[in-house]
C-alpha cells in the first residue's frame, strides 16, 4: 500500500523534473522529434536495466495490456514532441504556461469518460483559461511565433490530460516502472521512422545532455509520476502539475536569461487560477 505522503513527495519531485526538462529544448540543437526519440530511448534503456538487473523484475505483460501501453506510449510521444516544439518556436514561459491548461482539459474530459454531469464552473474555468492564453500573446499579436507556440502548447496539454486519465487505469494493473519502460519504448519506436538523429553531427556535450534528459528527467520523473497515481487522483496530480510553469520560468530566468512581461504573468495567473479552481472543485 502506497502511503499518501510518499505519493505526494513523488508527485512534486516529478513535477520539478518535468519543469526543468523544458530547458533542454533550448540547450539541445536538435529537432523536437530527435530530442524526444533520444529522451525516450535512453529512458527505456535506463528503466530496463533498473527493472531486470537491479530489481529482478519480469518485463512480461499480457497482449491486451501491451496494446494499451502502445497507445499511451504513442500519446506520450506526441505530447513530448508538441511540448518541445512549443518551447523551441516561442519560449520556455509560453510552452509551460499553455501546457498548464492541462488540468482544465482533465476536468472537461473526466465527466465525458465516466458519464458524469458537466458543471457550469467547468465552462467558466475554460473561459478564464482562454483569456489567460490570449494575454500570453505579445500585445495581442497573432502573426508571430508566440501563436504557434501556444498551439503546440495546447496540443501538449490536451495529450497529457488524455495520457494522465489513461494511466490511472494502467498503473493500477502494472508496476509504475514497468508502465514507464513500455511507454518510453513505444514512444521511441513510434518516432523511429521520422528521426534524423544519426545523420546529425553531435558533440559529446550534446550526447551527454540527451542522456541526462532521458535518464534523470524522463526515466526517474516518469516513474515518480506514475507511482504517485497509485495513491492520488488525476485531479490532485493536476494541481501539482500546475506548479510546473512556476518552476520552469524561474529556471529559465536564471539559466537562459528569459524575461517574462507583466502581461504574460497576468495571463499565466489566469490559467493557474482556473486550473487550481477546477481541481479543488473535484476534491
């Protein structure tokens, strides 16, 4: 039995690692697809070694579960590609703040998936989120990379919301690390036909960054997040993930020198307010 405190600590540790992973989109001189392939590949290797060599776990699973893990692994691949695309075409702040709309997507999808009634508050939260996203645009301008970054960020948020809800089923049946192993493996497999990683001349430091992203900021963070869902609800996880932009923006300021305008801070505040309200309403 997973204790609440253990799950809570695992969740917030995962969120911190999630936030810092966004900075690799600026540090790595690769396409989002190449970054995600490398991330998933190294994460899969690390998790496989941990499970088989150190913990002596059997990686066998049933065909029905394998199909579900393939679907969620494919969704994970799309989520990461859209997330890194959002940051590369705009900024860490825009990528993280638009991704922060993910809890609102969770709140809107759960009633549909579990045949529950929608509430007026959910619609109001969605409107507040849209206002916040509009404020993220510099001076309301639509003909620049900020808009493209917002599109990618919202795609990342929606796909992660779907992934979180589906993972609640799979982590109850399969060990968290095993879920992470298969999902990362399938994410890499899905992206394999599209990568140009092996035709790119990469320095040793770039390979080291890619391995660090895969092992620490993916294998470890993914395992911690799935572990937390054994005890915590999707709504509780969403509240914690709402802190990801705060961690990431602070890190981008100190490590990348990215500045955030007052208007963007207000827009981000609207998004976070709507998300926290949506999640606490479900508690």
